């Protein structure tokens, strides 16, 4: 059976069990197809990770490298590597869906230094980024992570969302299953002010712009917006040009062509 036919059959199986989810997935697929080749590519003066750490340290007047050298982060990195090596062969989606190292470490450092009360994340997959955020919050002794995710199609896919997140950290975690198009608005209405927002869901211009526009008014002064894979369209670049952005950077992933972005809202 071809891969395309297999995906079609899986999508049709969702129609029978959950028509609402079928609609959401169909809209996502249509959005990707409509954006393919049409989203205008941005042009960034991207920084490497070392330079970005130096710039963020200078802006925040805190040494990010000290945070990145914490033994808790090294321990988490080793633990997640071991868990990924033991990922069951029947796991439903590829590891390429996971957040990259720069994104994960950026999230950890920001959460440790800001000591946020409320963190919102779109996109979870196996939970690499979620685990880094939660480890930082646990180290702070305060804060909660609210994640929104509709996992890729696959057998028992919901069982593997956040599979890497250590059990002892889940007390600070609320996971909502669905798309950001459907759930982000209600979640933000429920939470009120947000200190840190991380986008790692559908990377189309329309979806990224929607998420940024929803979150930005509720982002606290000095709050942080982090986005993965910003190189595919101009959503992040346009937001970086806002007058109420105090700091922004596009950061190269190690060994890849993808970029992570960070915006800090003016206080």
C-alpha cells in the first residue's frame, strides 16, 4: 500500500470516530496545500547559537551560559537521548517532529531566567521541548505549562504525545488535544496573562500569524515569544518589526537549515 493511500485511509477512519477532528485535520491539510509555494520567504540576518546566547545575555543582563551549564539540563539531555533510543518500533510518528536542540535549550534558559507563572505551547509530539520547559519550571519551584497538540495521524497516536515527559514533572503540565485554531483562543481566555509562548505547531503563514496575533496582546510586558521553523514564511519577520518588540533574533539550528526565533515584548 502506498504512503499516500495509507494516510488517506487513516484520515477517513477519523471521520468515522470523530467528525470534528476530521474537519480540523482536513482544514490543516488544505492550508498546507494552499500555502505551498505561495508563502513569501523572509530574509534574516541569522545568528549562530553562541552569538545569540551572548546577545540575550547582554539584553537581559543575565548570564544565559550559566543556565545552560546547569547539571539539570545536562541530565535531562542524557535522559531524553536514552529514552529516544528505546522508542518502540510501533511509535506512530517520526522523530523529525521533535523540537531541535537550539529550540529546546532556548526554552529552558528563558524559562529558568524569567521564572514565568504561565507558559503556553503549541505543538508537542514526543515532548522534547515540553520536557525542557517543565524541567525549568520545576527548578524554579513555580509555574505551569499549558500545551496544545493534535498529533500526526498514526495508530495509538495520542498515547505517544509527550511520551518523553518525565512522570515527576507532569504535575505542572496541562495538555489539551486539538489544533491551535480551535483551542488557543479558549485557552488564552481561561488563563489571562501569559509570560512565555512557544509556537511549534503548523508552520504556515496563516497559522503562525493567527497564533502570534492571539497571544501577543496577552503577553506580559517583558514576556517572550519563541517560534520554531520561522524560515518558511514572513509571519515572524513581520512581528519582529512591531514597535513594541524590545528584542528579536533569528537563530540557526545546529547542522540544519531551519531557524528558531525569539521576540521579547517591551516592558
